C-alpha cells in the first residue's frame, strides 16, 4: 500500500489512481479490462487519462478493485 499513500496527500488523476491500485494488486491491464468488459486499449486510455470514465464504468472498476 506504500504507492497509495501519495494519492491522499496531493492532487492526482483518476487514471493514476486506477493504475496504482492495479499495480498494487499485481493485476495486468488485460485482466482488469476482461473483468469489467472493456478492451485492453480502453483500459490503457483510462490509465493515461485519455478517456473519461462514466458512472457505470467507475462502478465496475470499483467493484473489481
């Protein structure tokens, strides 16, 4: 959980938070993308803040993580 502490101290983006959680749990982008029903390139776009996630996708990500 060491990587997570930095996100509660300073401002960050949704993508960086998702990526930190994913890495903390040692999950690949493909594994999480398959679990929440999107393709791997979309997962990459989310983590790189190139795609905005809506309520539905945020809920699925939250439930998975």
